[in-house]
């Protein structure tokens, strides 16, 4: 965890672009993207596979990204180049993706626990951006 300009940043997950289908994928019709979770013990890893015609920025489709939970999303994105959002893919979970140098970085503001976040994403309940494939 670290603090920059009065905003607290805490590591949340690593997102990795993928080419092959994986078990347990969730589909986002809005982004034409499949998301699946890795079996990692020390950190959360998500794989993102994109369909032809995905409207997400090329940088996000081509490069891994780190995601941080932040204490104030509006302040964290102030003056930054915004690649996506802010939007709410899961109820109570606001997200923006910024460009930090040559890398995409996902910033998340939420009061949900990790169990609530991952449970909603996996089940599709209160997660309007995803549905089970």
C-alpha cells in the first residue's frame, strides 16, 4: 500500500490479456471480452480474452495491467489520461483505467470486500457487465 497526493493505493489484482479460452470465463457483451480467474495463492490474477471488434483501447487489450483499490477515484484520475470509465461493472465497484507512462493501470473505488467482489463477478449477481458463458 502507498499514498500519492492524498490518495491511498492498495494492490488489488493483475490483469493479463489471453488468447485461448479458459474454464469459468465470464462474458461482457458491452466490451466483447471474456474474463477468467487464475488459481493463484498469493495474488489475484484475471485473464482477459477479447473478441474481434472489442472497443476497449488497444493498450488495455494488448498489455497486462495492474489494478489498485484507491481511497478516492475522482482524485486519483484527476489530470490523468483516462483510457476507460469511470464506470460500474459490479454494483458498488467503480472503475477507471488510466495510462501511467506506457502502461494501463486500473483504479477501483469500493467498500465491498474481496469476497463480495469476486462472488458477484463469478455469479453475475449485481454484476451487470458480466454473464456466465
